[in-house]
């Protein structure tokens, strides 16, 4: 199992229907197979995610957040890790809103600094 505790991830890309902006940072906290993160951004006043980490390092995630329009939005996400040659972790994410239009999207996040 990959240990994500203390690792910081930044978005490299996101679908147009997503609210995550490319300046955001996600600092993960992990205990056992339970992972959490609080986050803020240009379009998000406050967000929180919770995930279970499986033996391959994949994340089964749920998130909720308050956007800049004052709406509470929720979703699910499956993240698959890729270990890059430089040791950094890249997460390939497939997500879907569970509120609003229920649309789907894709994101890529990458570890800010390998080994931290």
C-alpha cells in the first residue's frame, strides 16, 4: 500500500465541469488505509475529502465542498496512482458529481515533491 501521509498534490489538469483550479494544493493525511484532506481554491471556499486506500494505492474517495457561489457540492472519485521515473506519484482520477448535473470528469494530480 502507498502511504500518502504528508504528501502534497497539485492538479495538472481538470475537466471543464470541475471546480478544482490548477493553483490548489491537497495535503493528504493518512492513518492505516484512511486518507483525508481539507482544501480551498479560487472556486472553492472550503472542501473536504475522505478516501480508502487499497493495497495497490488506489483511492476510493468521497468529497464535499462549498463553492464560491455558496453552493454545497458533492462527488465521488476513483484515483489510480502512477509512479513516475523521478519517484513522484501521479494520480489519474475519474470523478462524478453526486449533486447538481451528475456529470463526470477526469483530473490528473501530481505529487509536489517526491519522497516527502
